[in-house]
C-alpha cells in the first residue's frame, strides 16, 4: 500500500467567462440542434476572449493554492498543445504569476491531449521520493478547429490545476498503468497555424483502438476487471466520444453494472457538456465533474481513467478515492462558476475567434472584462506577452 500513498491532494478548473449555446451555433450553421446536443453531446462551448491564453487560464485554475502549498511546490509541469512560445515554457510564467518558491523546476510537456497524464505520473514519481514536497500539474488548452469546419462543434477552452502530494486528500493514484504509442495522423497542428488539422473519422477509430489495447493490457497485467471499478472517466473531446468508449468497456458486463457505470458517466460528463474540449485537461475535468455530481461514491472506490492524445499516445490507469475526498470538492462553487459565465451570440463568438494578438511586434494594451479573469493578458509589446493579476 505504500506505493499508493501519493496522489491528487487538490484540484480545480477554470473556463473562460463566455460561452455560446450549441443550439444557436447549430441554427447558424444550418444543422439540426439535436446533432450537437445529442449526436455530439455538447450543450455549450466556452469561448476565450483575447485576454485569456494557456498561461492565464492555468493560473486562474490554480488560484486555490495556499502560501504553504506554494512554499512546498518543487515542480510546475504544464501539459498543453496550445503553446504560446517555441522556447519559453508556459510553466515559467505560471510559476511567476502564482508566486511559487523560486527553487522549482518549471517545464511544459506536449503530446496532444495526453501530456497532462505524463506530467501527473512524472510528478507522482517525484513525490514518492520526496514525500514532504508537492508538484503542481496544470493542463491548459484552447481547442480551435476554425469557423464552419466539421470540428467546430468540438471546440472549447479551459484549464485544470492539480496539486500532487503524499497522503492526498482527494485520491491515491495506483502506479499500475497500461500505456502505448502508435504513430497515426489523426490530428495535428503544424507550427504555422493556430488551428488543428484533423482526420475526424480516423481520430474516432484511433481513440477506440487505443482504449481497447490499453484496457486489455491493463486487465492482463493487474488482474482487475470492470467489476473492480466503481466508475470510469474518459478523455472527452466531446461527451458522446466518452460514451462510445464506455460502451466498448461494458461489453459483456451485467445489466446492473452497465446501469451503474452509465449513471456515473452522466455525472462525469456534466462540466464538459458546458465547456467543450479542453484537450489536456479534459479527462481531469470529467473527474472533477464525477466527484461533484455523482451520488454514492465512497472512500476506497476505484475510478478508471482513460487518457488519449491524438498522434497517438493513450493510457489506462486508476485512482482510489481517499478518506476525505468529499471535503476536497465544492459542487456548489463549481456550478456557480459555470452559471456566472456570459452567454454570447454566434456573431460575438466569431468576432472573439478572429480577435488575436498581433504577431508583427506592434503593441496592444488590454484590460480584463470578465470578472472571472483574476489573471489576464495585459498586452503585448516587442513580441513579449505581459500578464497581470487584478
Ligand atoms: P461530423 O462529420 O460533423 O459528424 O463530425 P457526424 O456526421 O459523424 O455526426 C456526429 C454524430 O451526430 C453521429 O453520432 C451522428 O449519427 C449524430 P454517432 O453515429 O457517432 O453516434 N447525428 C445526429 N444525432 C441526433 N440528431 C441528428 C443528428 N445528425 C447527426 N439530427 C466529428 C464529427 C467528431 C468527426 C468532428 O466534429 C471532428 O472531427 N471533431 C474533432 C476530432 C475529435 O474530436 N475526435 C475525437 C477523437 S480524437 C481525440 O479525442 C483527441 C483530440 O481531443 C485531440 C488531441 O488529442 O489533442 C481531438
């Protein structure tokens, strides 16, 4: 059991203050709203203003850190595929904005939506050998496919911040894990564009293929079966994709087990339905949603976690809910946070989508407009982004 005594101590998310209703987007695109609401499984899509990037969203998500946490953090690991710089890590900016003690490592990791899971395991390995110290993992992304593209309904933006520690309050992370890499061109983003390129149908097949591979390997190596899991969380590029994954895992399960897993899945998809794809943070947003929204979970329950990043890397691992896991979550605050966002029209969403920072060295000064933007992009000058806290 000593191996299991590290995990997630605290966790929270941030999403931009603006969203578009998927039924309105469907109407504007001449699509049956049921396609987006049921076929894709999304109700709202977060829209980031120009004042929010992966740094500010990550810092906003990690705003829960206490001074004691900041003094104990030895590593800031940011998983992202929406990097703002080819050289300087977003983790360095986040480290500075949050005021984390200076003798820390700050690094950015990349492999599509998977990299936060790599960061989680790297961070836990560090905590296992330094049990008095902590690691901050931030998953922060803006999912951009482009206006009027087939991927448009699967966009979103947001961040999840996870504090790793020994004897964690929320969940222990089981070191047993099954992972794989397979070089596939299902989704990618060359350096010269800020919009993802995707072979949509191939991406669905690859997500499912990798899930089957790592799930089989996990079961063979651990001896665990679906009956050992109370719930399973999925990477949710859109919620219907996770449901398709769950259906694969449930093949052959009893009706009672299927009903129970479906109920937990519905709890885990609530926040993603209202935010959209947050790429690296998506799996962890579904975990927060599960812990907030599910009824009947108890300490000691095992939660399956399927992480998938296009390209592709996937992993299946599990968490054990800690004794105090309920005290660590705040359903009312999370729901209030989502409710205080402002609904915008499709025209405004399109304007925000096209409103980007200058790339020619010219200056722009910005002020945060939405109250949720504790940290925001204050402007750009000489090709340098400037950040502020209000
Ligand atoms: P599409 O071609 O617009 O949609 O693209 P479709 O025709 O396949 O329809 C989607 C679903 O809506 C289908 O359901 C339809 O039947 C249903 P399904 O058969 O799949 O169960 N539908 C309706 N339902 C009710 N009423 C209606 C109706 N009409 C249709 N009237 C696609 C969809 C997801 C391919 C596209 O949006 C896309 O390319 N998105 C981006 C890629 C993506 O999200 N892939 C997911 C797996 S890869 C992954 O997860 C990694 C990723 O996060 C990136 C990373 O790792 O960094 C993306």
